[in-house]
């Protein structure tokens, strides 16, 4: 790459906001590092190209964005870095050729955080695209493209974003990201299962390295393996991401300090969680507000796309009570209905209600993990609900829908991942009265690859929909959801790839639904 990095011409253009950005970045480095800055290596020599994991950006505001990279010349061998603090330069430009520099600075990549880099750029202009790049020693990173949010008091004409989740590396190729990159989205919202924790298995499309992830080194290696996927890298470099996790970033169906395996003691479960959360932070474009502290990490937060859309990003794993009734699929037992049990945790729930109560956005998005609709999967007699999902925490489910309804929260849309299938649901006020009015809509986005090659029409579709008439669409193919949001309407296109066990699947659109502002009903488009 022959970009003139930090040329004299560029330096002269440096203005006050650039200087401020650089200063705050250094302060951040000092905060993260227990070492003295005097020990920083400013002219490192690497054992190979250090930017093997690409670049990423995320959590944009109207004036800034987080830029991410990680120095890892040998990404699948503990990174291949010496145990030194390394100076990394960064710059943000208004043009792809990186000639009109808008901000620049230096930061420190240190071994305590796997030589990851998180720069919180400030002083950018609202609602515009930028390009960015890192440099360490004489090595220059690939360029990334990112954007700021529109000004908080503006009403943008349009937001286009993709909803992704569940990318099991062994289950298939990330072809969906290749198609997603061509759509020119403003944002990507990733709803979790960014990695899977299982040990390497035989006879899959691709192979994990090593055993099930338990230690920090294990989780770092797993994240690095996933991030070597070029389609994933390219999508990170194409737009800012808003990420949250689900269970597999730690362990299948974990709940707060409880492992799915009852023999695992709390202490061991929290130790594993601390390792998993740290590696997650190290590999995601997240702000310092999310910096993990031992086994705790605050991921719930709000992001605003002007007055058009508010994203309330939720974490339904860290604070939940254990799954009721022994988990699985079953009728709601007394525990599932208990008002003392929670999916969100009281702190997050209060934050959500405060945040929604204060919102003046046209669309209020809950970006979260598990399905909120109370879908009955027993088609003859009796009932069966998935205890890992909101119906296992019925009191919290009702509290949220009641709040949306009674407080007249404008146009609530719930975005869900987790279950490797597409659903378009109307969230009705009372699931015991199927004629009750719809309070919100729920778009469940399918997996990028988890589950392998899927089916357009599941065998039980007709029974499912006759038992649950609020389910307007369901399919189990791989893909993502493309959302186009305007002040008047929200269109969701369910994009599909027919196979992921081979490369090159073309992109299909299986269904499109429109929700008109003021009317939480799904209409086929
Ligand atoms: Fe998943």
C-alpha cells in the first residue's frame, strides 16, 4: 500500500480537533497499560505482516466512531507478538485515497490486551463516510470505511442496515457477508454467536483449532481463527458494526454465573466468563465504557441514528436467572411465570425503560438475542415454549411489552438472533388472546452459517403458523436481514443463501415485509 502516511502535507492539515483526538487516545493507552509509556516500542520489527485480522469500526456517534485492529503477525499462534507495548498510528480521512485527513493520532497496543487497538475518534462531522488506516513500524493496515451517525436533532431520510448473527465457522462459509458487502449498508447489527466455543470436530465444512474454549488463550485463538475469514474481514472494513453477544461467545445457554453443565461450580464458570468477555472485548470495536472488569462487562447501551432510529442494544445472558423448569421446551412452569425472575436483570431493565421513556426517535429498536414472541411448538395438545427464550421469563416479557404499550413508545421493533432461522412476528398484547392488538413487531434474523445448509420451507410450517397466527413468516435458510428505515416505514428483506457448505451461493430474497410508522402490523411487500 503506497498511502502517504503522516506526510508533511497531511500534518499541516492537522487542526485542533485532530490534536484533541490524539491526546485522548494517548490518555486511553495510559489507562489501559500498567507499563510506563517510556517503554513503548515506536519502531517495531514484526515476524510477519501484523494486520492479518483486518480492521473494524463500530459504535458511531454523530461526531465519532471506534476504530479497531489487532497486531497479530501469527494470528493462530498466540498472535506472534513480543511482550512489548507497541506504538500504533492511525488516521481518518474524508476520501478513500486518504489525502484529506480529518483526524489522526497514536495509541498503544499492549500485550495485556493481546495487542488490540481501540481508538475512540472524536471531532468528526455528522452523517458522512470516512476512511481509516493504521500503521505500526513500517507496516500499514488495510483501509476501512466507516461513517458517523446523523446529528442527534436531524431527521434522516433513510437508514439501511443489516442484521446478522450466529456464524459457526465449522458449519459453513460466510458467503452471506460477501453479498452483504455489496449492499452498501450504513451499519451492521450483529446479535451474537460471533464465535462458537466447541472443540474441533471431524467432517465439517471447516475446522476449529483445539479443544473447547476455556482459557483466555483459547478464546483469543478462536476469535483470531474466525477473524481470518476474508468475507468477515471485508464486511468489518465496509461499515461500522453495532455488536452484542449471545451465549456461544462464552458457552451454550449459560445464564449469568451458571454453566449449562450443572457440575461446573460458580467460581469456574465466572473464571471462564472473564476469559471469554476479555477476548470478546479485545476483538470488537467497542468503547472503553465496555471495558471488562473481571467477569463483568457492560454491553447494553444506546446508539442513535439522528431522530430516525434509536438502537437499544441488550444483553440477555449476563444478568439472567437460570433457565426455569430445567430448560428445554415445555409448558410454562411456576418458575417461568415468577415475577421474581428476570431475563434482563433489574439494572438493565430500568436502564431500558429510562432510555425508551426519554427517546424521541421515530423507530425504537431493541437489538437483542432471544425470541420474544410466545411461540407454542406443541401442535396437538398441550403447550411447549423454549425456556431459554423470553417465555421462560414471562414476567419480564410482559413488563417490556406493557411498557412499550402503556408508555406509547414510538414504533418498537425487536431484533432477534440466536435460533438460526427467520421469523416475522407480531408481538401481541396478550398471547392468551390471539385476537389482541399488536404492540410491536419482531424480526428474527437467521444465521450466517450455523446449522449448515437450510430449508426454505420447514416441514412443520403450516402447523406452526396455524397454532401461532402472529408468526407471519418463518424459514430456516442461512443469510441475513436487510432493513430499510424511513420516517414513514420499515422494510425488512429476508436475504438467503441456499447453501453454505460450498462456496459461491447466490443471494435470494425470500420474503419482504413492511411496517408502517404508527401501525405495528406486518404487511407483505
Ligand atoms: Fe447460534
